[in-house]
C-alpha cells in the first residue's frame, strides 16, 4: 500500500521526476558502458596474447608490431628475412615459433600465411573440411564464413594489401578447404593459408609485371630474374593478358568472386623456394623466462629485427586507455551526484506541500515509521527506475560501438554480458544515493507534529 502511494506521489510533479530519472539514467549508462568496455576490452586483449611471450618483427614501433601481428588491427612495421628469422625460431630457448606472412585481403578480411599451429594456439578446430595443405588452400575463420557466406569448396580472389579496394590478384584463386570453429578471438576474422601461398602469389605478380614493363616494383630480395627473348616476352605477355581478360569476363558474369575462378588459373601446388623470401613476424613462446629478459636487447644489437613483448606493450596501451576511462567515470559519478541533489531538492520542496497529507495519514492510523518509509520508498523508486533505464541505455550504446569497432577493427563486444561484481556495486551506489537524498525529508516527515499542522490548516 505504501509503495503504491509512493509511486503515485513521485508522478505528482512529472517534470521533476523525469529530470531526476534522466540524470540517473545518464550516469548509470556511462558507468555501465565503461564497466563493460573495460572488462571485455581487457579480456579480449589478454586472451589473444596468451601463450605469446615475444613477437619478432621488423624494427619500428613495438606497439604497432604487436597490434598488427597479434591483433591484426594495424599495418605491419615491415618484413623480415625468413632465413634470418629461422635461426632465432630454432634457438634452444624457443618452445614454439609461429611465422606470419601478410600481403593480401578478401573483402577487408586479412589473408595470413602461417602454419596449422596458429589454429591450435587459439583453440580453433576445423568444423567443416580440413586444414590447408597445398598452396592457395585456405581455412576461413568462423566470423568471415558467416558474414561472407563462404562454404568449403568456394573460390575467391585476394586483393593486394590491407585495403578492400586494393588491386585484385586474378592469377590464382584461393580455394576454401576448411571452416574454423568460433573462438571469440582474432582468428575468427582471418583467412589462413600456408606461407608459400603468399610468396607464390606475389612472385607471380612480380614476374608478370616485370615482363609487362614493371608496372609495380615488389622488390623481393634474393630473386634472380633471367633475361628472355623479345619474341618469347611478347608471346607470354599476350597469353597472360588473354587469360586475365577471360577471368575478368567470367568474374563479371558470375557476380560472386568466391563462387568461380575455374576459367582462370586454378590452384596449383607450385613449389616455392625459401631463398631470399620474407615474412612479416614470428609469434614466439619461450621455454624459460631467460629469453624474455635477454632477447629484446640481443635481437636489435645483432639483426635488423626487433623483439617486442606483448605483455609490456599492452599494459602501456591499457594505461593510456585507462586515463580516458577514468575521466569519463569521474564525469559519470558527478552526474550521479547531481541526480542525487535533484532528488533531494524535489523531495524537500514537496514536503511543505504534503505536510497536511502526512498529517491526515497519521490521523487515519499511519505510524511515524510508515511516513519515514514512504519518503524513502519514493526516493528509491526513482533510483531503481534510473538504474534499470541506465543499464539498458548503456548496453544499447555498447551495441552501437560494437558494430562500429567490428567493421573497423574486427573487434566485437557482447552487450548482453553482465559483470556482476562491478554492476552490483553500481546498484548499491545508486541505492545509497537515493537513501542519502531522502534522509533529511524522511526525518522531517517522521517528526511531523500532527496537532500543530492541522491547527495551522
């Protein structure tokens, strides 16, 4: 009965009530959004570096190397010589070493040359088909398969570089041999092949560009280019252009570039020499911590490479990221304080108007404690309503952020996830603000003098 009366009382002045609820909703929404963002962001970043002690790559920004090689969200710092990297990969300190070679993408999803061990590292199983075995065979991550509607047996052409608008490599089609299971990690948004596929694709492009007048210089070190007779050059170039035109016509007729490529060069297991070849990075796990301590100093002293430690770089990123989160949290707590003051002012101002109502309640049998509870319940109803709306708005905001981050950085967030401990503390804080705002008005209602109030009336 008291709760029903309290609910009607708070809507006696709807504008004051709406102001208090809006302020509370805004503060709870911001704090909820920050709690979910921070928790899921840190969890995703920590999960992806699990089992990676160091990343071996080209010299440059260590953080850029980590972001590009581990999280696939930045451009790599450059390439490194494969034979030189293999010397460090086979070092007695190393437990596992997973090489990575970048170069192409398909519809914005990066094609990564690596080994099947990369799948095992992230706990990805093959749900359909088999692991890549030959050149131009690929395993597609679960998110890529779902978004692009790719199935085992489909074929597609890669585009050069990280940009979806890059030049399409129509000389060799990739064929999908397997679909990986969902892991919630970076592998879900990748297309994986063996490393010779990346080399063969760009060696082939380089050879044809060289024959046609060096349209673009890929400049792979260690390749010996032999001179050809002028007649043979012209004949080969004409055959190549004819094949490209035939593939382009077939591409336009079909409309879906992962459902064809039969008339262009089908995937062939072309042997590729490792001599003079380059890769992008190596993910290294050590047998002991000695490598973590010594290698970041030894590698740049003895090679043109660097060894970046993911744990250190990500902690630095979290520190920078945390400054902005703290500032927003302080803002949210300030808004919550203002909403508490708003509730206090609303209750205190209406107390004078309602003292006759309280006196009549007392005459009709209501106790002092019931009047105290009435004012407290009014304040708590406002706070609970604001909290409920705040958690909903916060999750809607996270859903919008997730859609944007997924398209840009291939990182998604789950708005339906609950961080019970932190959100529980937030609920208790909201209740505390409501009780604090209602203390003075509730005490005044409790100490109301019935006879004096009715006499003045």
